[in-house]
C-alpha cells in the first residue's frame, strides 16, 4: 500500500475506534447473559455493536465514513446503533469530543432495499436521554422516534428496538429527536439509504453520499458549542473539513451520483465544476426523468436531501459550497477590515511589545496560508488555519466544505484509490504570458 496522508488518517482513526471498541466490550450490559432465553426480537444482532471496519462495504461510498453491517434474522435485517461520545478529528490539528453512533460522526450509513423488513436496536451510552428519528422514512407513527410524542425517551443505558418495513426508496437520514439542539450540534446524525427493489433505469457506476453540517469549536476548547446559531467555524462534509475530506474519484464516462443531506444550520448551494449535473432525486426517491433538472449549483436546504448525477469527464474538478465563508476554516468573527490599510507603523509599534508580530490583510487574505503553512504564524491550540490544502500549482486556499472530483481515463472500474493530481494535456493549462501590470491595452469603462 502506498503511504499517503489518507492512509495515515485512516490508520489514526482506526486507533480511535479500536479504543472505543474496548470501552464497549467492558460496558455492554448484555455481555455474559444467556441470550438463548431471550425472545428473538429482544436479541441484539451482535454481542458487540459494529465498529468501523478497514474495508468499507455496501454499494454507497460514504465520504470518510462507513456502512453499518447487518445480520439476517428470520428474514429481518437487524442493525445495532450505539449513541455515544468519542474523540473526533475534523482535520489534522483539530479534534473534539463529539457525540455520534458506533464511534463515528456521522454514524455509519444504513443501507437496505425497498421491501426489506428492518429491526434496528438503539443503545444509549450517553449521559442523557435520546431517540432516533428516521428522517423521511414512511413508517408507523410509533416508530417515528420523536421523544415524548411517539415513544418514551431512551434513557442512559437502555436499548430500544425499532422495526418497520421499507415502503419506498431514496436518500434519507437518521438523527435524534431528543434535546435536538445539543445532540445535533455534537454530531449525532447518519445516512439511511434505501435502494429501489427493481434496478434503476439509468444505473450509476459510483454512488457517493455525505451530510452537510457545522460545528462551533471555540479556540482552545474540546467540545462543540451547541448555543451557536450562525457563526460556526467548522463547515463539514461528513464531519470533516478540507483537506481531510476524501476526493470522489471516477473513470471517464462513468455515471456518478452524489447524495447530499443537510443537517446544518444553513442552506448550502453546492457547486460542481466541469459538468452540468442532473438533479435526480431526494428523500422523495429517484425522480422520474421528466423531473430531472440540469444545474451546476443546487441548494440543499436544511433538512433536505438532494441527489445529483453526471457523466464523469477527465480532470480535477472543484466541488464545494458556494458560500465562500463555508469553504474556509475557522476565522475570527467581527475582526477589523484591514483591506487597503497601511499597517506598517502599527506593526513596528506592536513588534516592540510582541516580538514577531506581523500585520496582514492589506492586499487581501491569501497570504494567510503561507504564514500558517510555514509555521511562523500559528493559531490558538486546536484550531485549523482558515486556508489550507496544496494542489499541483500551489495553495488551494480553502478549508471547509470543499473537496475534489478526480476523473481519469485509466482508473479501473471499482478502484477508489486517489489517483494523484491530473496531468493536463499539452496546451490546456492557463499560463503566464507577461509580468507587466501595464501589459496590453484592455478597454476600460470611461469615467
Ligand atoms: Cu454553505
């Protein structure tokens, strides 16, 4: 295996999940009980709830995530989710104590097929009550998971069982409907994907999925702040920020679907370069082709799901939220605007008191990445730089809801490994032809 940053990341998270598993084995209340005495429906699917495997399974590729294994029990698909606390890394340099399921935020993706009967055990290992709402899924009222309304809360230490038959297909989510503001802000969410029973008219070759979210992790703190309503500093795809978000790879000509859910506190206009994509589905399932829309940006509103599909064309293509503050990492809010301000005098004075102080921002903010990358300017502990990521031509200057779609002619079908940077055909890259600001005679609007 080639050693890459991504491999190292996966290795690091395996360590985290490994210790979570140890904790589970110790604390499982049913461990050591004689399970043969219990009625089948009360029996959890495994003595230990699943933790993230190294090899991902399932037809959907959950960005930076994984699919929850199930077991069959008399024709019923059984899953086991555990609500719990663990340490999560947003990107190297920023970790927090988060809440989620089975050791991860988002929790593992549940995948099933229309017509399946599913039984889902939910164990609460938090210190407060929770429930799970199956967002967008058609089911009996008592299985809807709204604490107090459709069921009693699941108290700490308890396991509840949900059971229903899937009567639809589409891209769905699960999340708590108990102390929602806190539990969502801490990272509790997951994808629930239901494949159609009969195959799809236009099949897809690659099927990616992720959830948009936001976290408020104040400098130097270890837990997201649930009271923040707007000024978030971590804008995430599946609880990761660029450059820690996986690239989505495909072979030229393949049909790619990206399923996007939104459980954040903002709507996000999601933009893909290089193609016009079709918006083909939502929690309402895959739409009839007559309803597909050709777009390059699609707003995914809070609580909504959108599926987009396109035919892959070779290149490295940016894929990001179009709200520019959402593609950048933690930044000071309400800072003075230094654009156009000559700060040399101030800098000299402050340097007298604070050696190494450096004024910045007179011409723009892009210099920020050079300062933070080189290490001579460092943010407070446990914060990420606002701009990060290196490409083949230099700094990418992004840090939040940003990743790339990498399409190659020579990628084998089913190969998801990162192919490196695109090698542009000769003569197809923008390049410098002058270094003179007075170059040429461009027309200017007369004043
Ligand atoms: Cu956004």
